[in-house]
């Protein structure tokens, strides 16, 4: 039972049916251990580039990771995602994605786990990144259904099997209905039994499916809320929350997770209204100006005194238009600066 096992040291007895599923890949107890290590704030770090040539700014990324660690981010209460959607995976080569992961793992220094995004439409690249992530010491990879051509359930299961067949790294399945593949309850049942799948980063446009998935399966696999329904999902058994605010205010993120763990849901609701909702309100405004992800996180990093910069094209630079808006939002929320 995932939700209970992550909070207790009691012995977990496996049902015979579960034991039969351990034919290869990560065993059930190892799934529980990885899930325990990636619980809490799931932090999607942006990929930083140098202004001008937009080449990777790996020293800046490492300073960001050390800032998170200095702010209290630790394994078991947080995990870092590198090269996800907010990390502009679509604008990076495979080599760049591996270099980012290597830099982040090095800066994390074992204090917080690292997950590498391996979303792609090329299976050879998928396998190469999964192998690379395992070699670098990442706790897991984040993999979604391939996109552009909408796949079937069987297509996606074979896609994930390619990772398990060529590595023993854990898999966080990323539900991305906005790309066309809708994760059904029947498909979730297959994911629970799939080798190496340790967690589901969960979103659904259907609220009844979103709720029932956690009701039916949260005792068997870890859910990470990617729908900004943190209080409801935590009450329903989710053990992780995708929290952008932790990028620029890690202390707040850890306090917010502690509120959820303590069942202080009224206080957590007030904090979501105060800190999380303004961030997403501004995201909606930025989306009218340019596409992409990660640009708001970078601008918030600049506010606190770290390096940020712009995204690679086709996303446009949001700093001239939204810099003052971010300063106002952060100041009202009380986000601390490094020079204070």
C-alpha cells in the first residue's frame, strides 16, 4: 500500500498476485523505496541559457540547485526534475539533456534525488536517455506517451517497456492529455503492474477520472498531482505535488508540504490562494503573449537574485513585458531575495 507504506516502517506483505508480477525490472519493495525518496515537492527546474548565443548555462543551473538545497530541499520531502516541460526538453539535444542531468546530479550531491525527463518521439533517443540517466544516478526518468501521432494504449505500454528492457531505472509516467493521449482507468491498471513504473505524474481533464484514479490506485502506486488540486489529491492519497513555487522559494514549499502532511488543510488552502494561484494567474497572462514553459520560473529566479534568462525560440523573451509584474507578485507574496 503505497500511501501508507511511505509513512510507516511496518513490514509490508505482498500478495501472491503481486509477487508474480515481479518477473523483471524494479521489484515491488524497490518501487516503494523509490516512491519514498521522491515524495513531497516535485520541483521542475528550468534549463538556463546564456544570453546571446543561448548555449547551456550549467554553472547557473548548479547554483540554482545549491540554492534549493540551502533552502531545505531534501530527499523524502522533495525531488528535482531536470529536462521536463518546464526545462524545455523539446529545445534540447539528447547530449544537452544528459549534460543538464549530470550537472544537476553533481550539484544535488546526494541530498535530494534527481529525475530526468526523457520525453521524445524517437525510441532510440528514449533508450539512450534512460541508459544515461541510470548511469548518472538519477532516481527515475519521467516519460510520457509519445506525441504528434496519438498512440494507442498498447503503443504506450511498448514504449515504456523499451525503457525497462534497456535499463533498470525507475519510471514516472507523465499523463499529458493536452498532447492527445488520455490516460484511462483501464490504462492506469496496466501501469500499476508495469515493470519499473514507480509513480504517475497525474492530470486528467475529466474530474471524475482524476478523483477515481487516486481512489482506486493510490494504495498501489504513487501519484504526483500535476493539476494544482494539492489539498484534494493529498487527502486522496497522492504523495507528491508538482510545485513551481519551490524553484524560487524552497523554504515555503517545504512548509507547505509539512502543512499537507499534518492535515492542516485550511491553512494550506490559504497559502495556495496567497502564493500558488497568483503564479498561475500570471502564467495565463504570459500564455497570451508567447508559448513555452519555464520562462516564468526563470524570471522569478532573477527576482530572488539568481540567474534566469530567456527560453529558446519559439518562445519569446518575457522579461521586458512581464518583469515588473513578477516583481509585484513576488513582493506581495513575500518571496525573500538573496540580498535581503
